[in-house]
């Protein structure tokens, strides 16, 4: 019988020589301590950044909380849904807040600026409708406090009107008339709300927060460039 060819066996796997791992070097205590200190310092810096973002300029706190810390009160009042709220210059509207923060007003607004004499409320309400913030100070507010308001106003006067108002006595009032971002400019009949903050003294954080929350958000949203002093 003819001899059958034998199927060759598969080649045997060549085993690589095993490497003998070098023994781990003993940990350097000083290097380990430096790494821990660096990690701790990085954590402190990160925490400081987060806290700064939350609390600088009142961030992380509500407007009401910032005002309360300054000893101020904050109230809001619904604006009437009227198609036309222009009235005569000598009218005596039944406003729902004092100082008025929304509602009927004269057809010509007051010129924006810092006044040493009272500005007719019937006009300043129209400024609120445009998106300005109106600030009144009573006759009994000490001159140094009035000067603080003036200095603060000078730093960023756009969209602001400041004038004395005798009936406030020793209080300072900040007023605004805003509509929600979902209905800017009073779209869909939304006339927004009036806001009145009353403070016993000037407080920069409180004033800044109120302006930040309400300026340029009136039912007739005038752009900032149209709310410059003197306009």
C-alpha cells in the first residue's frame, strides 16, 4: 500500500521569556507630602472661585435677600391692563403704590438725570414705562446720604432718574415698572408689575441689585441708547 502523507503537527508556540519586574522603589515621604499639599491648595482655590461666582455682586442671593440685608423692603404691584393710560399733566391718578410704580401718566416723560428739585410723579411714571429706574429721596435724608446717591449715579447714570420727594421723609425709594421676558414690552396685553424698594439709607449692593433686576425692562422697552441722561 502506498504510504499516506502525514499531516504535519502545528508549530509549537514559542514562549517569550518571562520578565522579572524590578522591585518598586520605596515612596518618598517628602514628595507624597508635597503632592497632598498641592492637591489641598488646588481645592481651596476652586472653592474660592465658586464662592466668588456665587456671592460677588449679590450672585446666588435673591433680590429680596440682598435688599433685606441692607434694611430695605421690597413690594410689587400689578399694573392695570389699560390700552391707553395717558392723562393730563394736572391729573391726580389713584396709583396703587407710593411712590407710583405703574399706571396712568402724562404723555411726555421727564428728562432723565439727577435733580435737586422734585420731578412731577405724573411724568416720572412715564419714564418707568420706558424702562428707566426712578429713585426718590425724602427731605429728611441727610446730605451725606444724598451725596452717596449722587456719586453712585454718576458712575452709571443711564436709564436713571433721581429726584427729591418730600413725603418720603427720611426714606429712599427705588421704583421700576417691568414686564416679564416672556412678554417683552407688554406683548399680548401683559402690562407687568411695579416694584418699590424703600431703604433707610444708601446701600450700594442693594441699589446695584435693584437696577440690575429692573432697568430696561419696562412695558415700552426703549433701548439703552435712548435712555441716556438728558433724554
